[in-house]
């Protein structure tokens, strides 16, 4: 079952990346008889220097033998980013770490040094999350900009779930799709690494049923371990706020991620955030 899930994920990813490439971008004519967007399978095979039949089998999710050198050629043909290449290799060569069991208690433990960093980032809303995008730590600034996560049951403290389910996040982010896309690209990077963890498939199916936009955005198959984006928020109390989102992998035995929202330097966001936090203390 785990192998079938991995191969299906590989198939979906290759199809999505192939559909995202215009023929003209790789020196091929657009033509008038294309029934679907992007490249044809035989065109990818030609660009990668492999047989059309072999590539078709790979994209169909058949359990065939692959090599790193051939995968590298396919990655180049599909113009994959470094993170997308890692995702492709993890699925095709089974180099992920899906056999590592997820320990909720272990992943939720934040070291004293990391807790100190959270406290010191006073005007930078910061969230610590685990490999399932579960929120395990946050600072005061994050509670003011987003919501007080301590008031949520632990099982609901999942960033992906909150982005799609809670109306506060939809109202907050002006460029909501870009906001969500960044987190989904991180989530997919984890999915490729831990594809054998059945929790991911169960969670994905749940979200597909709860929010129609999830399936469409998930099928875009974007992958990034550390997206860096500018986000515009419309806070109910503070008004317009601009943040640069920087996502950092926390080194150590636990697979944690630190998402830091830094106020844009050419805005009054930091002043507004300080005022918002002061009002709460009064």
C-alpha cells in the first residue's frame, strides 16, 4: 500500500509539472492539435533522452527501475527547481524517511534556546511547526496578528487546516492564495519525504472534502522547502500590514520549522504591531 501511494504521488507530480511547461519555452512549436496544456509525454521523453515508452510507464506510476542519472535528465527536461528535484528523487528512488515514526510528544517539545528565540523576536510574529504543519510554538506577536493558538484544541492547531477552515485567515491575508501556496509547497516537501506515513493521505482526503479550493491548489504540485514571500494582511484592528515570510528548518533531532514574519522595512507595520500589543496590555 505504501509503495502504491508513493508511485501515485510520483505520477501526479510528473503530470502536473509536464502540464505547467509551455512547448515554446523549450523550443517546441505550440501547434493547434494539443488537447491538454503543456508538453506531451513523448516530448518530455525526447528532451530527457529516454524512450517514450519508459517515460510513459514512469508517469503512469508503474514500478520500474530508475537511476539517478536518468531522473536528473527528466528533472532538467521538466525545469524542476532544486526542491522539486529532491521531491522527485525521494519518490522515485524511495530516499525519503517515511519509516521514521511520528512522535507527537517528541515533536511538540521546544528547546529552551528555541523558546528564547521566540521571546526575543518581539515584533516578528513567529510560529514553530512540526513535519505535519502542526503548530507547536508561537510568540506573543503571532497571537496578536493571527489568533491565540492556546485557545484551540491541540488537534486543531494545524496551519494547513486553519488556512482553509478558519475565516479569520481568509479575511486576514489579501493575497490569500499566495499565502496558502507557500505553506502547501512546504507541506508537499514533507509529503515526499514521509510518503509512507498514512496520516498525510488521510489528512489530504479530509481537506479535499472540507474545502473545494484545497484540491485545486494541491494538484498544482508546487514544492519548496523554504519559500520567501511578501504578504499583505488586513488586520481587523491594525489595518494594512506587510510581512516578509521566511521559513527556516530547525536543526536537531526533531523535524521542526520556524516561520518568521518580518515587518516590511518600507512600511509602518512594525509600529502598528507595537501599538497593537501595547493596547492589549492596557
